[in-house]
């Protein structure tokens, strides 16, 4: 079931196969049910898979964007743990689970994360992370961006994945930002030009 996701991530990202280094084994985006690589997705990540993945969403109405990330580090994938920090905001969903033994991938495909950590406290497993955003677009569009980093983010809510062997911790968080319509930008520019055209001239005082 995961072959298409693995193929897409390997083709797009050219991931490292060095087992001793951090690598993004799998990545997927679910935009309103279209996955794993819908249109409007921009990957800005390095060879380890760290960076950002952004999704441009257009069309008035309700939308949902989910991001799925499975990082590996060290020589074995089953010595990982995961957790959360902070509280999810309105319309924000999440899940941490074993990508093979748990239901995180099935929930990602279905577009319904279960807001739970399937890795029991004190246990180690293969870990994958997923975040989701549900929101309304009333005009223009929205850009959803998923960020991954080795640095602790200044975000109100984020997920983390710790590799036991290498002691590498990967952090995942997301943002939603409004994007104005192209036409509104043109109207704004025209308005600024018109404002400049009618601006009164400043007269210099007459010399005596």
C-alpha cells in the first residue's frame, strides 16, 4: 500500500541511503484527499529531508492539508520514540505511530489523523509523524507549510521524533498563511500609482 509513497519520495527528493545519517525515508502530502504528491506542493529540503514543504491551496470553501514524514537515523529504524509539545490550535490535527505496525499511514490516506501517540511511553519502535490543518478559504488562497528541523522550534505546537542510537531529534510543525489573489495585488499597485499621480506638489518658498 505504501509503494506509491516510497517511489514518489525517492524520485522527488533523491534521498540518502547512508544508514548512519539522517534521511527522510518517506514523505507525503494529502490535499483534500489527493495524495501523495498533489499539485501545488513545493519542496525546499536538504539531502537529509530537513527544511520545508509548502502547499498552495485555492478555491473558496473548506480545505484540509496533511503532511506525513518518516525520518530514519542510525543503523536501525526500530529504536525511536516520539512526542508532542504544546497544544494544537483550532483545526490542527496530529498523529505519532509506527508506520508499519500502526494506523498512521491509513489515517493519513483517509485524511483523518486521530490526535494520538501510538508509541507507548518507555517503548521504542519505528516512528512516523503526521500533522494536519483544516481551514476555510474565503478569498484568494492559503499556504500551508510543514517545517522540519533539528532545532527546537518557537511554535505553539510541534511533534518530535528521537532516534535512540544517534540521539538525533527531529522536530515537525506547521503554519497556515493567507495568500492574496493575483488580481488584488494588481489593483493595489494601480491604486498606489494613482495616489502618486494626484499627490499635490510641494512648493518651495519664494525667495525675496
